[in-house]
């Protein structure tokens, strides 16, 4: 898919001119219930009840499926709810494999909720195919891929993992939040389902929470996840669906700016004597550059992380000395953020004390470099 095609899809997929007023911007339909026919039957094509469906949500799901290149999209009130729908679709006693470097909340969700359902899991380095092969058990039902990983930006070779998974009849899901559809197309490679925290790049303005699962085919699995959404009520509000629809219109343009800024900032920090390491697959010196170059499109993404020379004190001092970058927990917004993951994740964190996760916004790249420059000069 070309970038121009994606730009058109992001504006027009699922979009309708309002029939009543001719409004070019779709209205927000806040009604929780919808009128039946004179005979008391539900009207075909019309919504019934807001937990089951809503016009803004249907438009959103049509657009997200088109952006990711999938057949079905199920939207949720948060990324965690979307992830939970996948785990909930497994059976008690099933085994799944997750990356050793993974969004902290995904691992906690399994540990605190699903181990009580006898859902088994093991942590494995997804960049080591031999380690992954050795970790597969007879009851392994799913492999969870996260690439780039959060927060170390390890790049999993999706094609290699898929070949192994398919040979064992194991489902694959890829958390595509960090790369986003603009920089990686897991469904096109062959992954069974893709998960997004749409709070991040899809939303892009740090003013909504949401998540989604997007699949190709697999009707039975899709219906299982849809049932979890509707029966469990983990649905986004009409306003959040409308807001996300609105934000997606500028998504491709924002993503290019994020990626351009990330590359410029990564190159600057890579050569700075107070930075121990820059984790960014766009750098040719990065250990995952070749794999990223093979499977990523349009560039290498908008996220990076850095290891600061020193320890906790020096790292927090750097974070607090930045003026344009805000020290806050999230990513993918138009404004630049840094996040000290170890303090955010708590006592069970495996993130190094000197790691900062960096989410460049869409500000002027020179200003972002100068902000780090003045902060590093104070160390």
C-alpha cells in the first residue's frame, strides 16, 4: 500500500455525509438506544443498543480495518481491554509465549488475572529463534509478538516466527502499537491478528483511550473476540470513537513527522558522550537494523529509548531538565514525551535504571535536538 493510498483511506474509509443535515463532519451519536419498526422488530442496518453497536464505532472499525489491511476490526475502551480479549479467547490450560522485552501491562495482565484461569505462559527472547523453538510446548496455543519491543526496541523477525508457528499450528498476534500500520504491516506478512493501543499513534493527541484487534479471515476467532467486546461491555464511548475517527484523518502525516524526528534525534544522541546507547532500529549500527530494514516500510518508526551514562540519579536529572519534552507516561502524541520506565513499572520492572523511553512529537526537529543539548549540558 502506498503512503498516498493510506492517506486517502485514513480520511474516507467508513466516513459518511450526514443524511439529515448534510454535515461533512460525521455527527456524534450519543443515543444509547435506537427506535424499532412499527411492528416492534429491529430495523435492518440500524443500531439496537449502544453496547452492541453505535454508528461512530462502526465507522471507526471500518476505518481501522482498512488502515491495517484487515477484514475485521473490533474496537475497545483501552489497549488493555483489546489485549484481554485475545487472552480471553484461549482455553484454560493453554500455553502462550510472550517476549522478554514487552509492554509491562501485558505481562501483568497475564500474571494477575489469567494465571488464575490456568492460562500458562513463558517469557522468551523472540529475536532468538532457537530459544523460541525450545520454549514451545504441546499445549502452546499462541505466540505474542511485539516489534519494536517496549522499551528496548528489539526487532523480532516476523517471517521466521510465523514459519515456526504455522508448522506447529500456533496462532500469532502482533502488538503493532509502536511501529503502527504506517511503518509495519504484520497482517500482510501473515500474522493472524494485530493489536493496537489506539490511545497512542492512532489517537495521536493524548486525549483519548482505546484499543483494537484487527484480523484477516478467521471468522470463528473474530466472533469470539466480538462476543467478548459486546457481552463484556468493553466498548469505547461514542465520543471517543468520534474523536479517534477525527484524529485518524491526519495519522499518515503525523507518522512521517514522528519518524523523521526520531531518526534525527537518534543520530544526535548516538554521538553524544553522555549517552551510553541509543535503541533505534533506524541506526545502521543497531543490532536489529537489517531485520527492521527487511520488514518495516516507510522508515523505522517514531520511538526510541536511550541508556544514560550513570544511573538513576543522572537519568532522572536529564528527564527533569528537558523543557520541550514532558516527563510523562505514554507515547505517540503530537507533543514530545520521555518516560523513566523503571519508576513507572514498579518493583518488578526489568527495565534498566538508566533507561529513558523517548517519544518525539511532531515539533521542529532542531528544537528537539536543542532541548536535549541544553539538558545534557547540565549533567
